[in-house]
C-alpha cells in the first residue's frame, strides 16, 4: 500500500513537470564518449558513464547520455521508467542502481550566442548558471597517435585549476570537444587531466540521423539560477563532496572517537573556486 501511494504521488508530480526545449539549429555530427571520474583518491574508486557531444554549425550540447534518456522516459513513459527502475532496484533492497547513471551535468554552448549554460541537480534540486563562452589557451605539441582510425595530435592547457592533455584530430575540422575542452583546429577525441582524476575517450562518431542542437532539459520546474560559476561550484562542493564526507564521518565516528581517517583529495573538474 505504501509503495502504491508513492507511485501515485510521483505520477501527479509528473503532471506538472516542465520541459525546457530551446532548439537552435540542426545537428551535423555526434560523438559518444566515456567519461571516467575518480571519486575516491585514497581507494582509487572511480565510475564511468557515457556522454554525448552533439555539434551544430555554431553551437553544441554535451550531456550524460543515460541521464537524458532516463529523464525523457520519466516524462513520456512513467510506467516503463518505473518498471526498469524496479528491475534494477528491487523493493526491499537499497536503491543503488540509478537507470540514468551517475553523471548529471548538462552543458549547452552558444545556444545563446557567446554564452555557455550549465545545469545539474544538487541535493535534489536543479541549478544552472551561464557564463561567457571561454576556450582554454592551448599549446599544440608534436606528438601524434591514432584514435578511432583518425590521426590525432597532442595539445595541453592549464584551465581553471587543472592541467589537461588532449588529443585532437584535424581530420574532423570542428573546434569542439567534450565538456569545456574546445577551441582547437580539430575535434578532441581523448582528454585527461594530469592527475588522471577526469578523462574522456571517444567511442563512436555519427553523421547520420542527428537530432537538433539546443537546450533540452526534462525538469519539474525552472532551475535555480546561480549568479556565478563559483557559487554553483561551491554549492556542489558543500552538498556533494564536503557534505557526504561529514555525513560518513559522523556515521563512522559518532561514538566519541577522536581518530578520523585521511580525507580523500577528490575535487571538481574546475578547482578555481573558494573551498576547503
């Protein structure tokens, strides 16, 4: 009975769910990546999720593939979403397998000219910020290697607190790449920061049946708009990194013990914001 009530409440919440669709232009190429994040630097624990980069003539969108699919399914076919979720997370067991994966950040570049918009949920609520579209300052090296049959060249940059090494191919002459790693004379197919905490690897490139480029969010309400990128990052850090650490320490050492373990040096992709 309790489960039935929860399902009914979820259904009625979806009736008022908003959808933010702002298409700008047709997509011309789409690249699938695997993003890998180290989220415990002491135990070297990591997770990987598929990401999609869809590129138009003057704009692009980079989003978590499974999350976009799951959000759309929740909006358009609640019954199937619930069935798949329950198959992955049986009643009576901890819900540890989100069908939308673990990645939740959406990035929309130049959908509004010269502006990058970033969205993600933080502690259950949607937040976003917009900033001037800024490409990293690249240094192109002589080293080359092949990825997906394309000849690639190495480039490096210091960008917002991390040193990045990327491999781009001039054989696909679009100045795009995963996340905010764009602006080179060719598509970025592989990228990783110097600490190997974040990495991207292209797995497939498509030029047929590409959907439109624009802002596509299946959300319950308009996201809270943060005034600056730094405030957005601080919010994530306090809720998703520092908050989880404090909660886990309270659970482990709530008996008055003064001994605490070394804290993992996990941080966000951009580290240039005020935090501990």
